C-alpha cells in the first residue's frame, strides 16, 4: 500500500510539473518555447522528456527544481547571446586581498596534469550556469556518488553549479581524471578556479584569524567587539546568514557592512511591520556624503523608482515587483527576518531568489531561521546562495531522513557545517554578553472559567459529529485543525481573567510587563480587565502611527504594561520590560524565544522573568507536549543544547500524536456515543 501511494504521488507530481513547466520557463527566461531535446540525455521517468537547456523535477512541496542540459555552441542562451560576452558581465573572481598572501590554496585546487590521459570533456552552460562533465562511465559514476550537489540525471553526464565551493570539488576530481576543457570555456575555467582558490583561502583565513573590522566614518555608531567580529565575518563571506540571537544588533551590523563595503545602492527587504524601524535605524547610523537617500517602495504596482542609496521593500510587495527589481543594479541585498523565506513555491520566494541571484553581497538576518522543521533551513540558505546545500533532492537524501523528508537527521552537524563553511554566524547572549542578566523561566499553573470554556467549545460538537462520519483524509485534517483552533481560543478566553490577576500583582510590585497573547478576543479581555493601568497594545490591528505611539508610551514610562500579539513581536525593542508574561502559547518555540527577546536585549539592566501561565485543562497541556520536536530541531541546528536521545524520541512521539489525542479527548468529553443517547432516552421514557 505504501509503495502504491508513493507511485501515485510521483504521477501527480509529474502531471503537475507538465502543467507548470511552460509558465515556469516563461517566468524565468521570458519564453515558453521548448527547445529541441538533447539526444545525449535520457528521458526522466518522473518528469518526462528533457529540455536542451533545462528541465524541471517537482519537489514534494510543489517547487520545480531545474535540471540542466547543454548548450551546443557559444550561443548558450539560444537568442544570439555569446557565452563569452555573458562571462564578462558576470565576474566570478573575488577582489584581491593582501591578507590572503600568507595562506596557500589547498592541494585539491592544484593544476590537474592533463598529460596522463583524458577521461572526458568539461563544458560550461552559460544560461544554466553549470559545468558539465561528459565522459567515461567511471568518471561520471564517481562524480554522482561523491558529490551530493551534483545533478546526476542523464546517462553519461554530471552537472555542477558554478559555485566557488563546488568548483573546488570538480577540480579535485580532475586531479585523478583529467578532462579536456572546451576552447571556448578555458578562460572562464581559469577564472573560476582562481575564484575557488581565493574562496578556499578566505575560508581558512577566517577560521584561523577572524577579522575584527571597524566601520568607516559613514557609519555613525560604535560597534561592540563581538559586532566588529560579525562585521568581519560578513566582509569575508559576501553571501551569508547572520543568525545571532535576538538582541545582539544584527541590524547595526548589516548597516555597518553596507558602509564598510560602500555597497550602495542596496535593497533591504524586511517584514511590513519593520519598515519604519529600518528607516529609523538608517537615519541613526548611516551618513553618506551629501546625505543618505532612502526610498520606501509603496504599493504592489511598479512605478519609476527615484535614485536612492537604500531601497526598502517589504516581503508582501515582492510579488508585484518581481519582474522589475531583479533588473536593477543593486550591490547588496539584506533579507531581514530571513525566516520569511522558509517556504518555497510562493511568488514572494521566487522574487527573492531572482533579486539575490546576481548581487555581489547577500545577507540574511534572523535570530530564528527555523520555525518548525530543520529542513526549512534549505530554503533560507538557497535564497541567499543558490545550491550551497546542493539541490533539494540531495539535501534531503544526505542531511535528512530520505528524499522528501524535512526533518534534519543531525541538526548539530548541519549547524557545524554551515558555520565552518562561512555560511552562518551564530552568537548567543551567553557567549558575547556575559554581563547581560540571564533570563529565568517560570511555568505557573493558574485557574480558569470552566463555563466560559464550555460555551466557546459548544460549536465543536457539530464538528465532532461531522468528523465521526468523515472518511476523506484531507477533509478530516481540515476539521481537526478547526477544532484545534477553536479549543486554543477557548482556553485563552477561559483563563484570561486569571492571567490579568497575575499581571496586576506584578504591576503592583513595580514590574514592567510585556503581556503576550494570540487571539483578539483574549486581548479584548485584557483591555477591559487592566483598564486602570492604561495598557498599550500592539496586536496587528493598529496602524503604524498607533503602533509607534504604543511603543513610545511603554518605553517612556507612560504605562508599565504593553500587550502584544505573539506574531507581532518581531523587530520590537522593549528592553525597559522586567517581566514577560505568556497568557497564551504558540505551537512554535521560535515564537516564544522571539517574544522573550523583545525585552532581553542590549540595554536591559534588570534580570528578566518569563512567566508561562498555563491552565490545567484545554490546549495548554497538549501544546507543551507538541513543542518538543520543534525545539530539538531549532536548538540543535543553532548550536545550543539539545535533548538526549531518549528525551528526543519521547518528544517526537508526543508531537506526532497531539492532534489525535486532542480530538479523541474532546470526542469523549463533549459528544456522547449512541449507547449513551439511547440510555438517556430510555430513562426519560421510564420516568
């Protein structure tokens, strides 16, 4: 049965790929005309016939992965564009650096000896940006077995993305099996190898002697020592993820990078609610000769952009500007809250990858790059540096539990690899700010209103009845999710007055409180119960002016309590707080960490207490159990402590079973079975 299901899934994927193929090619290259097939490439069982230039295989999440063919001659684009001319427009080597002189390139980047025989040919496809080996079976087979990032589809060919790290792998292979390089590609290959040597030397120098860079006068701030090291890391690694724990100043490090590299014009892509924050930070820290010109893109419909040094466009607008922004010349792209790119297959993600494709400097900023499963890191990294982790198939095969799995088998090892290869820099407050008061977490059980809970849960009865008779798996999943959402809100509302009672106690003791919740109905109760304390609110329902006013009221002392939606906390600086209170919880541990760090930041003077107020019934208990797997994936990958093997297995089991436990419990509590109904009716009849 399992094999049959996989076959059906593959067939559905193939059909969807065929339907999406022309649209995808047209979007990427401006034409949906299918090239003539390459006779040297065999048809793919999953995706149908190969294209001459490229074909696509659909990932389990619906994203089409390119599979590349060959250009028959210098007209690599098929439109009259000379591959040599394209090479000149795409520099591959890094600028010379005197600091690299004392570091020798590794042995695997030595010049291959081509006098011992030739085992095949090496050519470059300018359109697809891949190097292709056509050679003896022993060479092609070895390449496919040794290098997971190698595109292994097609008999007699092996394709490598034109990445400096991958060029090193390819050169290593050529030391054993020399290849004949096409005349038209020799200059490009020498340039690529030079870039690969400089890349490897930079990796080694950064490992042995990390740079500590002081930004130029155009940056008006003063960086702390660890921030200067972060700036040095970004200078050494033009495509990287700065994953410092929240509160360590990722924004100022990114702005210092723009100034240090004079990487203007630059484009900054934040979530919508952080646009104003970036405007303020740029005004505070960047002072270019003649003034710093900042333009905030407004609206989803493209228009003629004015000249500016920094452009700001939030993620929700990217789909409208998808065909415009990639054509403009930016020297740097900053993806703020880069976890926004964890889901591929969207217009937003596609636009982001197109914008970052040819840019010389691409930096992702995120204290929480993974929200749910470790495999999401592939999407984030792929948007920053294409195929740094190989293609999706090879990543899931080698790093996860098999093709299509999104759970990383060894998160610690993956995190170590990303840090070692200069892709990710992660520092925690514990490591770089020992003077910062530690966070203390207290889980406290509070009372709740059982009648209110039952009233809110009354509509669930009909959903449970519908679920009993439902056999379609997808429909059952929808109903179960709706039941879960309803119970979550009911739990929050039922305990809200008691949460407010705890908060009043804290306020009367002189604490400054951040109170987090998820539902507007819960926030409305907080507003009523805490009215006398004049709470500020940031819930997602406020406009930018109202949000700024609430933020200012709390930070200036006009109020000692700020009520914030769990999903609206990103990017806020509220270090005046001395207490964080969770009146409701979220399924994702990263959301809690981010909320805590609104207060636990540079400038925090007091010890921060984080209260998790949980009810004895409702969704709270189930949510605590279900968080286990996600915590292990996040913490493990980021390099923090992880649960042991026994605890890990327990947490994973709990995560898989929580929704079924919830529905089973509610079914038993709220919906009598037929026998109970019959007995009740019989009693009434006898009476």
